[in-house]
């Protein structure tokens, strides 16, 4: 068994929660305030450890059998994430999915740390406007890159 901190679609009520069959919920908890939290194109969240400016991110801690981790959870994870070890609010450690370092410049990466968690972030996202949000964010990033390129 392995303690696994979940903060996305595999949490209770999420579309991937069925993958945790047989894994008991240990606690609703949060990370230590050492992480930034990102949305990857509103498809999945990603934690990233930081030296400064981190926050506590809400999630759920499960006691996951290693075969469930290997055979169900890991194959369902998007390529932008990788397995790592995080610090929880109580100072203990747990496995979690972290944003891959090369993805830190991913065009669809949005800092959602202030939301405090994936459920809170998704609750404020109007489904009908998802494409418009993505287009607006892409336009804003393109404008910012263009401005930087013009700066001597």
C-alpha cells in the first residue's frame, strides 16, 4: 500500500474516482504551503514545488495498493504529469502527481493556486464558455510573447 495524495479527477465525485476501487480514503487534507497549482488546459491539475510563493492545496489522501497505482492510476495520468513525493500539511510525505518540469512553459498552463484546489477551480468555470476561456488565454499569452519580443 502507498499513501497517495489526489487533487484532480480521481477525488470523490470525479470522473476517475472509479479507478480507486479498493483504496480507502485516509483523510481530506492539504499539501504543505510549498506548491503552485496549475490547470493544464482545464483537463487536469498539476502541482509544482516552489522555493517561495507556495500555497497549501486541498486534496484527498488514499491508501492505494501498489497494483492499483501501477495498473489503474498511472496509465490514466496525462503525459504532463509524473509521480513524485510531496509534503503534506502535517509534515508527512505522500506520493502525488506533479507537473513535469519541461511542462512548466506549456502554452495551456494556467496558475490556479489562488483557487486552493481543483474542485474549487472547476466549480467557478462555466462549461459553456470553456472554449472562449481557452481562446482568451491563448490570445493573452500570444500578446505577452509579442510584447516581450518587441522589447529591446
